[in-house]
């Protein structure tokens, strides 16, 4: 057994040599479980009555919503505070000041919820209208992974715009793991968006997507270059209103614009802009 | 803090303006956690001894099976009742009558289990024979996502055929989230089916798939048109017995038939029927 | 209700006719929940401080690590013992002897952890350098699915090399289900590996991958033939140092070698070797 | 093992011969866990902020209270419905009517809560003033078993007066098990009651206890006769205002009255009334 | 913090100096949680339908009972094996042999259950008849601590007679903690026993109690001498059929016999035998 | 339903009128669940190996102990900080300073543990020697409530001496609820103490108890006066070394001294000192 003791010592040593002393000492990583639990509260605030195991009515809805909102404010403010500690340190806004700053961001998110709900209902309507297999709005709200991905994205994107680091990525990877849909929190996505099936969809950080866009499984909206120096540039395409992108299509590049109302066929490979109303199909088809 | 109170009021207002009063008041959404818990019981009934943390023998197997079957009848009947309330209302079969009707469906599912087991063992055998990396039937039963997806599909498909709404979709999206394999409950799939790796596979609502079919990751069996008016038509292809479809192939259209014994190469794009015995490869290969 | 009793009897009968008596009586299946729980302990040993809900410091880190290592030795040895019972039986090393043999394997894994940590940090560095969207090492460690998949793979691969059956597959399918990245435990992967987005990636059993390789979503490194007789042959490609493989590329065959420093474009289909420094793009591009 | 099978059969047979068929078939036993969970909600409604693991403020208190009250109405109404099924059956008020009747009782309990709170605060004040060891009101509310017993009793007594069977006894035995204080739900207890230490206290069904009464550990307020024919008679003593009863005293009989302001010494045995202002001590003292 | 490290070292040192090396190394302590969980299963086997949160009917009762009985056999055999390791070691019956021996004891307990049920129903009947406050058999089964204590005692006593060490004491202390009724597993108690209120009742190891005995709170049936040399002698009294012992009575001594049908008044102190039909009251009464 | 809304408003109003605004706003109540969880850790530190569900050996004991000690320091310091906020406020030692002060107290408790262990082993030895029914030290450690009560008391007493408010009372009431033994944290108790059966034992705040004292069930060591003005006086008796006090004895008064080696019979009532070597029996005996 003494060889096990030696192994443990060598693991402890490796904490110093690899990762550096800071990895175990830094105290401000947001906690993944807490972030996920906040997302569940937010989902219940946004679509009340769909996940409960008991019936809400008008009266209980008021209390349940109030309690959830307060819990989100408390718990998410704690996680945001952890994630911005470094930023606060630089700005001399440590301790309580940093928490207050984080809370302001979370309060702004709460204020945005009616607008987020409005847009998500437009997304659900687009799914119901765009999928012949969809039988009811309830079916869409209860079981469409594209809608779950958009719900999380619209929250993560809001926090990303407010400058919150790490947490939006934890959110986007959480829902990526559950749906196979990988939307970077930085991407901007318009109303009435419909992502069908969704597995393998990748939407990059600087994408700008208009309204009434349909995206099928395996679509990549990516970068042409992955050089680190590009980090602050627009590296991902612009998709204008009313575009449909079928399964497996790849659209790359920050200057690539897919013009309004275009249809991009499956398995296509696009690295240059196409004008509005284009119909692009794989040449092998 | 009063701005938070205002935000809460505005969220409550938005429940009226978006989603309508019915979203919080309707009491009959099937509960996702209950449906998943029923699936776990069914998996243990179908493959006893693979998930338990203690050993079953002949004697305990009888009691454990009896208890699980009764629990499935009880819990799934409750969820089915919720999902068919509207149907029952129209048919004047509310209250206890509706529960009885739901229970009949669940009892029929239980009656079907020996047949479902027989087919799933044929699927497992196909995986063992079709994958050089598979070392034993136990390995297949314990770790192949394709088999998990087929297990859930064969249950969801049975309920779909019986006219149960929403619950089959909750089941199929549950296993889609865990395997990346998206099979619509409406699809008909024959015996000895082998889905390898599976991530990104999409099998549409009106697909008809024969026996001894192999499907690799990223295969789409989809529709050519997603117009809502097509909802009651056959929109997805027919795959005859003994067909193999390699990774990334896309086969579209309700009149498209892949003839018996054909091999469809990877990354191909097929929108028209091919005769039995065809060998179709991507022209770029 | 008597028809339900009949259904239960028929299910019990089908346990004999399908699956055979052994399925319920065999006592040595590794338990999936236990294996997953061991993986969580190993993740906390490898990246301490990232998942805890309280702060570790130098002092508590020592105790927490010691406790976790001992728990892994105890719990994983139990699961490995189950998985090798048949092997032990043949080698006349049943009972305590078999447990000792299993424990030796687990102790060797523990001894390897500092080396596994060193390689995973090289992977994290590759992600940070290779993705313009990555803002910090913490973000990579907390949220990149490619890194989670490599962490599990490097453990599963070690056990696979030691001849442990089934458990490495349970591990690889667990993380496949969470990331969409399907790496067979048999695959050999060098340092500084970066798998971006990852959904739909398939890396076959006999792949040999060098250092500094980048792999994007939807890449398949597969076999040309899936005949069972090939089970002991090298069926999957060799990827040399410094290769980049963009999204959706398919590389097949055990004799296929992608030469050092090559770049393989998206959606390409490769079944023959390419020399070092090649640039291969889809002809439709 | 076949002897075990025989044992199981004999146990099943004994369900018929002992307890009767009804014991397993009757569906309307209140569930002990649910009743205890309702008591915990009621305790949090009555003394908010003492058991929470997070801080309530004015705003969250409103939502938390509303949610808890609604949960109590829902869950306790279900349990009360079960307990009164037989009564409802006789009164032709089955099904929904019975639930409505149960709900009326629970709503009346909720309406009584401010009054129950007022009396419990008078009890807490009596403890603080009556025990030299008590340092603060917080200490009394957080740790005095006598106060916990009175809290549960005042709820159980209310339900008992409304004619609810069984549930008040489940409540009183629950707190008896935790405090050693056994107060029958039928007992009537005035304000500013202080039960110190409490272990072994027994207060019978038809006791009538005034205000400002102090009771120490091991005190029995019991019946002289335990003949079943006495069930509807007053069998237990009357304790007038301001009486103190020291440890181990036994006071028996339905016609026994302890006059106002009396002091009953420890280990005394009283079966006849004593006038106001009496001082009764054990003759051996 | 280094003083904390020193404290930890001193605690570790004290494990050697106090308690001896064996306390941490001995592996065969029965686990308290497991024993309690077995008791809960046994309670559900003995009184099915009283604790469930769902309805049992004739069909599910069979499966539920079978499953519970098998679980008790498995789990209690493990705990009994631990408790008798030392005995087995002496008898050269280690390992599997010891488990078999333990299992024989547990199987005998299962065989005894119909008889235990019969006696417990006689106890419940005695409570219903002996307490004017008892309204129904259900109320007694659901809420009388005396019955819970007797249920556990009758199981613990069976194991004690079979020579199982420690586990019967764990059982008796478990229910002592919940009811305040302390019955040593060695005590022999006849049918139709009624223990009312129960707090503070102590019944010693070598008591022999007949049928139709009533015992009230605070009764001690104890020893006159607590000299260790008395360990194998009868040290506690004999209570013949039909005796009633009121609250707080103390009866001491192994040769003390309370003759049939006697009534022992409250707070009495008895150290010598009394003839059948005696009426003994406290002289101060 | 509107009457329910009114009830809720009246409950909310009553929070202002009863209990005062502070009850919901004060943020510094120690959390009962946390305190209990700390006690469980301390019990495992003091008697390692008795409650675990897996085997500790020399190596794992070191890590487990280190981890538990650190957890106690962290969690108990948090609770102590809450309990002393008011004291800190007066002493101008708020915030971090207050936590540091709390931590000092907890570190001192940890330092005391070897001494607490030494004394508890002396208590266990006294139980083994003093109870003919005790078969082994393991039986005593696993199942004697007197030992559990002394374990908690010796911790609570240490904190009480350090001036920590409320938490010692939460601890003593927790174990009072589980054992029926009510020892005020202020009481001073010497080595080799044996409390047998224990239900109903009450030991007051200012008791001073020597070594080798035996106390049986129902013993009260109480005050003669419960006037609030006595709060800072010695109100409870002194028990010298080697005294035995049998069941139900009551000894009252701060100036009452039971001389060394005395035996106090059951059900006696003592309010004046007795010289060393006294034998006091109930006159009715």
C-alpha cells in the first residue's frame, strides 16, 4: 500500500507543477450546479406550469413566480459575483460593491424576461408552423430541443452582452450537452427562429442571424480562420431575415452574408456571400 | 428593490399577454420526470439484471418484475390520462372513463413486452455481428446508444400507434438528448436494426424501415418539403430489408425507396428511389 | 386484471426464451452508476477545485485528495473485479486473487494520474491557443466538452490497454452521451489534442493520433470494412503530428495515413493516405 | 430456498386471517410523511425565518408565505379527505364533495393561524420568564421542546375540534416521539403555558387547562378509570389559571379540579380537587 | 493553521492510545442505518398498506411482499454475518459458512412472521379495548408508540434468542429513541400487551411478562443489584397474566413475582412478590 | 378562494404585530441542520469506524479524519459566527474579525478532542462495568443512549464555557429529543459517568457532578426556585465522586451536596445535603 501513498504524494506534487498553485487556491469559480439550478428556475418562470408536478392556478402562480424570481436574484448574483471578481479587483469595486454590481446585472435580466418570453413564443410559433410533425404548441414547449437551446441562449446572450465572463459559456455548454446544439453566447439571433432536430448545429461567437431563420441538424455557421489574433474580429457569417439552411450545410467567414430569403441546401459549403433570394444546392445533388 | 417588484408584476402580466391564460391553468400536461421514470422501469423489465445494484435470481426476479409491471401500469396510466384529456372530452369519456381508456392502452403495451424483447435481442445480435469492435452481447446491452434509442423508440412507437399524443415525443426527445439519435415515434423500424455511433441520426415521422438495416452516425432520413399541408402525407423515405447506410448520408422524400440490399455510401445525397442491390457512393470519393 | 397477470407470466417466460437464463443470473456486470461516480472522483482528483461547492486550500486539498484516491481504489477495484471474473476463472485466479489482480490495475491507474494531468493540461493549452473564442484557461477547464471527452478517454484508454473489458466502454459511452464525442477506448491520442464543438466526432478503436492534432465537429475517423473478421486488424486511420481536420471530414481505413502537418478541409472524404504537408479540400468548395 | 417461498405464502395467507381483507385494500389512510411535511410548512409559516437556510426579507417573506399556505391547503386537504372518507360516505358527500368539505376545514385552520401565533408567542414569553436558564426569546423559539409540543398541539387540537379523525393523533404522536411530551389532541390548553424539560409529560384527552400554567417533566394529568364505557365522559382533570405543577406529579380524574394559583409539588399523587391557592407537597418531603 | 495540523496529529495519535488499534480496523460492526432500514421493511411486511404512499391491492401486495421479504433476507443476513464473525471464527465457520449460518437465522425469523403478526394484532386489540381515547384499530396501528415498541421488540427478542449479538440492542435502542420505551431484547412478553403513553418505561433483560398485561408510562421493571457478577442470573421481575401496572411504578428484583390479575398503583415501589389478585397503592395516596 | 387571500394577508400582518419586525429580518440564527451535521462529523471523529458504511484502515483514517476536522472548522465557525454577531457588534469586532473569533473557539474545540475522547472512553468503561446486561465495549459504543448524550454534552459544555450562545442549547435539545436525556450545557460532569436507560433524566445548568457517578432513568437534578432573579446563581445540586442515584430520584437546590460515595434510592426527594457515604431510601420502600 505504500506505493499508493507515494502515488498520492506525486499527485499532490503535480498540483504545483501543473496548473500552478492558483488552481486550487482561486476561490471564485462559478459553481456549475448552481448555474444549472438557476437555469431551471428561469425555465419555470418563463414557461410556468410545464414542469411542475402539481397544478398552478392564478393565485399560486403569483407566489411561485415571486419566490422563484427572488431565488434567481440571490443565487445568480452570487455566481456572477464570483465570475467578475477579477474585473471588480481592477475597478476597485471589491466585496459588497462587487456583489451590488453583479446584482444590477441580474435585476436587468429579470426586467428583460417579458421580452425574452415574447421572443421565445415567436420561436415556438415558428416551430409549430415549420414542422409538419408538430401537432400542438404544448408539444413544442414540452419536447423540442431547439426551443430549449434558444431559451438558454437568449439568457446566456444577455449576460454575455453585459460582460459577464464564464457563466454564459457554462450555460451554453450545459444545453449543448443536452441537445447537441452548440450556440456561442456571443451570437445574435432574431425572432421566430426554428432549429429542427438540432444535433451537430454549431453557431459561432460573432454570428448575426436575422428573423424567421430556419436551421436544420448539422449546420455549421463557423469561422474561416481560427487564428488567435482574430479574437476581436467578426469571424462568423451574417444570416439575413427569412433564410432557410438545410441539414449539414457549412457557412464560413465573417464577411459572408446570406441574403434575405435565401435557401441553402443540405451538405453545401459556402464561404462567400450570396444575394437575397438565392437558392444554393450541393452540386452533387 | 421596488424595481424588482415591478419586474415581477410585468412577468405576471406577460403570462396573460403571451401564452394565454390556458398555459398556467391547463392541468393536463404529462410530467416529464414521471415519463422518464416509467422508461427506466420498462428498461429494467426488458433487460433485468443489467442496471440493478444487487443480484437478481430466479425468485427475486419474479417479485421484482411483478412490482415493476404494476408500477408502470399505475404511473403510465396517469400520464396517458393527462395526455388524452382533450380527446376524452370530445368523446364524452371524462373522469374515470378516461383513466380506464388510458389503462387499456398501457395494459396492451405490457402485453407487447415479450415481443419487444424478442425484437430488441435481434437488434443486439445485429450490433454484435455488425461491429468488429463489439466483444460481447453484454457490452452491447450495457453500452450501445443505438440499442438504447431503439428500446425507447419501440415503446414510443407502440404508444404513438395507439393514438397517445405528446408522451411518445417526450420519450423520443429524452433519448435524443442522451444519444444524439432523433427517431420520430411515428417511424416504423423492422427487426435486426443496428444504429452505430448514432450521433446526428434523424429518422422522420413517416419513415418505413425494413429488417436488417444498418445506419451510421449523421444519417438523415428526412422530408423534401416541410410545408404544413404535408402533415398527413408520407413525407419520409422507405428503406427496404438489408440496406446499409453509411455516415452522413441524406435520403429525402416520401416516395423515395432504397431497394433491398442496397449500400448507400457516406455523405451521399439521395432524393430519388434506387433499385434493389444498388451501390451508391459520393461522386467526390 | 387477470390479463395483466398473464402478461407478467409471459414476460417471465420470455426471460428464458430470450436472453437465456444467464442474463438474470450472471452476477458480474459492472454497475454503470458506480463507474460514473468513479469518473467524477477522478475528475476532481485531476482538476481539484473546479467542481467543489466550497473552497479547497493547501491543507484540505491533501485530505480531500487522499480520501478520493482511496475511494477510487476501493470502488473501481470492485467494478473491475466484476468485469474480469471470466478471465480470472480461466486463469484460476478467482475470489480474493481476482480482486487483488483488479486492484493492481487500479493502483497503476492512480500512479499514472500525474502523467494524465500533464497531458490534459497540454490539451487545455491547445484549446486556449486554438480557439479565438476561448478567453481563459478556467473557461476551457470549466466548459469545453472536448476536454471532458479527452479526460474520460485517457482514463478509459489506460484501462483498455490493461485488458479490462466493458468498463472502458461504459466510460466512453457515458461521455459520448454527454458531449456527442464518441472515442473508442482503444484509440491512441497524443498530446495537445484539441477537439472543438465535438458533436458527431467518431474516433475508431484502432486509430493512432499524433500530437498537436485539431479535430472539429462531425469528423469521422472510421473503418472501410465492418466485417467481423477484421476485429483484430488495424481498421482505422493514422493521423500524424500537427494535423488539422475540419468539420464533417471523413477519413477511413486502417492503412490510411494523414501525413504530418496536413490540413484536411471540411466535408471531405478520404480513403487513401496523403503525404505530409497536404492541403485537401472538398472539390465542391 | 423453497422454504422461503413457503414462508412468503404463509405471510400472504396471514393477511387474510389477521387484520382482515380490509387492511390492505382500504385506500384512505392518511400518509404519515405527508402529515409531518405539512407540520413543517406550518411551523415555517408560524415562525418564519427560524429554520430557513437563507435569509428572508419583507419581500421574499410574502412570496414564501403565500406559497407555503397554498401548499398546506393542497396537501393537508388531501390527507384530511382520506381520513374522513367514512364520514363522507355516511353523509352522502363522496368524491369532490368530500374534498371540498376537507378543504373548508383546512381553510379554517389557515384563518386561525394569526390567533395561534399570538398564543404561541404568549407561551414563548412564559418560558422566557419562567426559566432562569433561558437567555433570549430566540433561544426559546429555536430549542425548547415544550414550545414545539404546544405548536403541534394547538394545530392538532383545532383539527380535533373540527371532527377530523386520526390525523390529529398522527401529529401528536409525531411530536411525542421527538419531545417525550404526550398531549392528546382533545386536551384544551390556555395561553402562556410553559412545559419545561417535558420528557414523560402526559396530558389526557379531556383535560381542561387554564392560562399561565407551568408543567414540569414527568407530570401526568390522567384518568382514574380506563374503562371503555368512559370514552365519552370527562375523565381527566381541570387545571385552573396560574397553577404550577412540579416534576413527577400525578393528577387523576375527570372531576378533579386544581384551583387557581395552586402549586403542586413534585412526585405528588392527587385524585381529588384542591381549592385555589393550595400548596401541595409530597408527605415524604 | 499549523496548530490545526498538530491537533489532527494528536487526534490520530489518540486513536492508538484510546480505543486501541482494533476500533478502526475491526470490520464487522453491523451498520445502524441498514438495521433501521430492515426494520422499516419488516414493519411494512407486518402491517402492509399503512405506510405506503400508493395503494396496494391483492395483486401488488403479493409482489411487494415477495420483494420486501427477499430484501430483508439479503440485507439482514449481511448485518447478522458481521455481528457473529467472532462467534464464527471460534467455530471455524468463517466466510461463506458464516453467511449461511446468518441466513438460517433470518429465514427462521421470516418463518415466524405470521405468528408475530398474530401476537401484534392481539396487542392492538388490547390497546383498542384498554384505552377509552382509542377510536379505531387503524388509529392504534398508525399512531400508538407502544405498538411500535412491541413490534420492534418481538423481532429483536427473536434474534436475541437465536444468539445474535449487538443487532437486537441496536433495534431496541432505535425504538427507545423514538418512543421513550426501553425494552431489553432479552425480556419475554406475552400476548395482548398494552403499553400506554410509554415514555420512561424500562423493562429489563430477564423480565418474564405474561399475557394481558397493561403497563403505563414511567414504569420500571428493574434489577435490585447491578453487580456484574449477576449478568447470567435472573435479575428482573416476573409479571403474571392479567396484571395492570400504573404510571411510575417501580418493581425490582429477579425473584419478585407479581401474581396474576394484580393491580399495581402509580408511583409504587415494589421489591418483593405479591400474591395473585393484589391491589397495591402508594401509601401517600 | 378570496378568503384564503385574506387569511394570507392577516398572517403577514401578524408578522408585524407578533414577534416584531426583527424576527424575519434578523439574519443570524444558527441553522439547526448545520449544527446537527457538525455533531455527526464530530461523532465520527471521536469514534471512527462505528458509523461508516465502508471500512476504514490506517491509511484512509488519516485522510477521512483530516477532511472531517477541516469540515467541522469551516461549518461550525460559520454557525458560531452567526450566534455571536450581537456580542461582536458590541465589541466592535464585526465582519471578518467576528469570523476569526469564532474560528478560534472552534480550533480550541478541535484541540480538546483527544481529551474528550479519553473521558468518553472512561464513560464507556463505566457503562460496561456498571451494567450486567452490557456484553461488550462495541455494544456500548453502538447502542447506549447515555453515551450519546454525554458525547454531545461534552462538546456543548465546551462551547458553553467559551461563551457561545444558543448553539450549545440546540445541541443539547437535539440529543434530548433522541434520548430523553436533558442535560443543560452549563452542567459540569466528571469522568466515568454512567447514565443508564436515561429517559426523563434532567440535569440543570449549574449542576456540578464528580467522577464515577451513576444516574438512572427519571432522575432530576433541579432547582428549588425558578425565579428569574436566580439566573446567575448556583441553583442546582453538587454530586460528589462515586455517587449512585437510582431511578426517579429528585435532588434539588444549589446548596444541596450529595457526599462522596452516597447511594440515593429510587423515587426519593432530596432538598438538603447528605454526608459522604449516605444511603438514602424512599420511606415508603
